[in-house]
């Protein structure tokens, strides 16, 4: 049996992801807060921005709803709805406009059957199961049999794949958002740069999550191989 300090020392692998996660959290909070205080020149709300983008792309059937919570904005591909946090929905800031456009980017992806988005959707049922079951099975691997450990690692790999596939989906949605804001004349050149800062800061959180998952997977594989 291996001494407990081995498993503790393996945590060092996760340090880069922890540091990036802390930086990403600080970056997204500070950037969104800064540009929530900067009113866009057009002075239109996030809801109006979303409506214009959706209508322009033949998605007039997609409703836009306000929801509670801070930056709880999301697009639901099953219900075909865009939900914006109240600060974004009613706000006229650079952050409000950019975030609203980003969620509409996902709606456009859905309409155009964007391959990474479709692939990510197929992973959702597996990931919902794997995210909770994998760690239980991994624990059984330490207590009962190494075969359970490898099975848990296999399940955890599904969540890692989901995090990786999420990256092109999010970056592409931001690219589409900035393009729509320019085409529809919602943001000027300088405002577009500020909008890009907001969306890049938000995207960094997904990069941090993916890195954390990858490094955790590497750590688990090293532990399992050493036990073998």
C-alpha cells in the first residue's frame, strides 16, 4: 500500500490550473464590472441587442427572457431560448451588449448546426452521469480494486472531453457576437475592442476549467499507473 504523502504530493500537478483559475476569476470579475459602468454609445439594452441579432439571422422565433442571478446568461438549445441576467437584459453597458450578443452567437451556432456544439450536446447525458459517478468509482478503486480506478478514470475522461470541446464553442460564439455587433452597427470600433476584452475575460474561465480537468486526468492516470 502506498503512503498517503504520495497522493498529497501529486497535487502539485494541479497548481498551474489553480493559479489560472484564480487569475481568470479575478479577470472576469474586474473586466465585466469595469465595462458594466461604461454605457454603449447607442444606449440600447441587452434585450434589444439580442432581439436585433436574432431577427437579423432569421431567429425571430427565439424568445429572450430575463433571469435572476449574476452573469447567469445562457442559450438553451433544447428550448430554443436566450436567457439574460437582469443586469444584462435591462442594461445598456458594453458588458450588457457584449454578453447578450455572445448568447445570440450560440443561437446562431444552433441554427447552423455548428459541429462542435452538436458534439458537445451529445456528450451532455454521459457527462451528467460521469461527473457524479466517476469520483465514487475512483474512490472504490483505492479501497477495493484498481480495476474500479481505471473505470473511474475512463468516466472522468468524458468530462475532460466536454471541457475541451466547450472551448471552440465559446470562442466561436464570441467571434460571431463581435461580427454581429459590427455588422449591425451596434458598437463602434473602440467599443468593439472593449467588448472583445469582456468576452476574452469570460472565455479565460473556460480555458482554466479545461486545463484543470486535463491536469486532474493526468494526475489520476499517474497514480493508477504507479499502483499497477
